[in-house]
C-alpha cells in the first residue's frame, strides 16, 4: 500500500461532512471517499452506495465474522464500519482515501495503518455552537440531539489521540487548513 488514509472525526454537527465535501473538490490530489457501511435507516435524500452502504444487521454481522471491516463500532444504537477490500484497493492505487469516522474507528485505523494514516479531529468553536448547528440542520429529533450532545465531552477528550485538531469556525478556512495538513502528510511519505 502506498496511498494515504485520512480520517476526519468530529462530534456530530461540527461540520465534518461539509469539510470532507470541500476537500474532495480539490482536483490537485487523487482523492477517494470511503463510503461507510451502516445499519441505520437512510435519512431523506441519502442514496445507498453514495452516502452509506446500508446493510441489515444480519448482513453487517456476517461481514464482521468474515473480518471484512477495517473497523466497526456501534454508535447511537446502529452499526457503522469501513469495508477493508475497498479501502485497500484504493490505497494500492495511490489514492488519498478519506474516511469519516468516530473516535473509536479512528483509533482502530491508526492501530492497523500507523505509517499510512493521518487523523484529523474537527472541533466546533463551542458546545453552544454545536448544539445550534444540530438543531439548525433539522435532521434529528430532540431526543437524538440530546443523545449526541451527551457524547460531546467524551468525544472531545479523544482529540489527544489525533495527529491534528482543527477548530471549524469558518468553513472555507477550515477546508484550506485540512487540505494543507493532507498535502504536508503526502510530502512526508
């Protein structure tokens, strides 16, 4: 493998999806976005194979048993995982593989790929800003928002395990900062 795994993590609502979308628009680098598998139901507008690979719980468990995931975890009552074969194929083709993972998944990637991974943790300017973002995006009910906010302090404590922490106060500036971290990591390889 000679590519680079870039893991972007953040508390839910901190802007990681927007940041990932922004860096993927960069045509100077050879990016591939790794679509995670999940057992949660699709949100309105999500497409199987593009937003997530939606699996039944039985299908997901079969893949766990067959060691087909680089990492997997139960998050917010659903399973999420990164399919090994797809990622390793892109790495062998020298892609920068971008993964949107929680803190548990990020640590698993770093353990398995310590020399070819870059972990970036995105943080909101404050907990209050995060709560506002979650409510403004209007994709979750209030109980789900409370559940996500309940994980905030624990998730933030995991930032120390990442290679870099980036504050997402201004989206365009944050995208540029993340791109620069990726370019620097590529230059070190």
